[in-house]
């Protein structure tokens, strides 16, 4: 995130939820990034099961992770004052400038 101009703590922040990366740039934009690495086992995946295992699985699917990250974002927005000590600028922030993303990486199947 530093390459993109975001500054923040060098390790995960835990306040009710675990936040993998939190950063803020000079314009006051805040980015909450969640990192997910998925190692797909080629022997257990097929064209028929790819969607159900990787996207729709209720525990580890990307859709479930997106819902959990939405909960993290909502908590962050409603409790931003609790995060002021981990952000580089402690002034009040515009909730519209808070963005969240999930960064995924998967080992190639071939």
C-alpha cells in the first residue's frame, strides 16, 4: 500500500475484527485491504465444483469472505474513533472516503 501512497501500521490491526492492512493517503482516503491466499487442490476441483467450492462455500468461499469484509467495513465506519491511534492523521475522516477491497491470490492449477 505504501507504493500507492497509503501509510498505516505495518501489521494487522485487531479491534473486534482483524484488519490485514489499513492505510491512509495524504488526501484522507482510507483503504481497508484484506489478503486472501487460496491454494486450490487440483485433485479436488472440477469445472462442476469450482463455483461451489471457491465462490459459494459458506465458510471459505469468496462470497462469504466478501460478506465478512463488509461487516469489517461497517464496524470501521461506525467506530472510526477507535482506529484513530493506528492512522497517521488523527483528524475526523469523511466516511465516503473509506474504501475496502479483498486481494486474492491463487496458485495456478496447471
